């Protein structure tokens, strides 16, 4: 029995909404901690923990899926390294630049933060969406994995906490924080619906991906036109945008483009599965 078949059997035995009984309290707890303990997110430790956990899950999941392909052992190792080495270097360079304040307003005459958001997508998307080897990998991967992985988007509720503390303008924090939190909260129900193998489940997976991409598009657009710099069109009343310093800057500089690529991979995987049905 395949992994998707096992997941479908398990999903059929429990309502999808039950996953919210633990994800919603977790999101509320995280938001409360940000309000009650401001030093916690500013220390960078939560960001480090989430990034290391997600990085490890991607590395492990990639290796396990490669073992389910028909590739020779040497090809599996080469494929794993071809994906994980650039991904790790990208994460390390972005993290180092963030710690050194390279993305801060006025730190460079070049718009480094917009480049950090857009360039990985411009360079990575064509490769990930056209590579035959990536297609083989997606065929060996349960459709639920790429969706459930973005449970980390729950941590986006911290923008709502920053708004409540008067540190971010509501014009950006409300749509960005709410959209991120909803994307993370709905990741598990969407993955469970997809695991049923039904047409409605596939539609749920597609809708979740489109919603997550729309949330990121709104956050990126508002962030660019509200942040100090040559692209600023809106000067918010009250608090300004405070997303260009470590550790908050890691979200737009690394998490956002990474999330976009995961959405695109999931949509490609769902399209490939529909073509084989």
C-alpha cells in the first residue's frame, strides 16, 4: 500500500477540523508570548529553531523520497546534493547578511531586500518547474508533504502581535499576519483533505496553494511600497515598517521566497498527479 493510500485511510477516520484543536491554541500561545515576552523574538532563537527544524525536515524528506525513485544510488546522492547544497548556502548567506545589517535601510545603494525576495524565485522557479529529475522526485513524494510542511506559517501571527504592541502599521501587519496565520492553520486540514484522494481534496490543495501565494503577494507588495526606499509610495501614520533588521528581516529575505517555491512545487506536483489519473 502506498504512502498516499495509508494517509487517505487515516484521514477518512477523523474529521479534518480536529487538526485545528491543536494548531489554533498553538498560534494563540505564540502570539501571546510575543506580546508578553518581547525579548523572545528579538533574541533570534525562535527564528533559528524554526529554520533549523524546517531545514532538517526538507533534507530528510528529500532523501526519503529519492529512495522511492528508480534512480541509481549515485544519482540519488547527486540529486540530493544538487538541491541541498545551494539551499544551505542560500540560507547561510541570507542569515549572515541579516546579522550584519546588510538589508537595513541605507545600508546599500542597491535594493538588497527586494532582490533577496525576488531573485531566488526568478532563478529557482524555472529550474524547479521544468527539471525532469525534480518531476521524478515529486512523483515519489506524497502530495501532502509540501503542504503540511508550511505549518511554520503559523508563526506569521507574530506580525499581529507587533501591531498590537504598536511596532508595525496595521495596513501591513493585519493582512500579512492574518494571511500567514490562516495559511499555517489550514495547512494540516488541506493536507488531510488532499490525502483522501478525492477530486474535492485536490481542489482543497490547489485552493490552499493559491491562497498562500496570494497572501505572500499582498505582503510583498505592501511591504515594498510602505518601506523606506526608492519604492516607497505610502508613508504610514504611526509606526513605520520595522522589518529590515535581524531577526525579523529573515522572513522577507528567506522565508518568503522559500515559501513561494514550495507553493509552486506543490502546484506542479498536483498537476502531474492529475495528468496520470
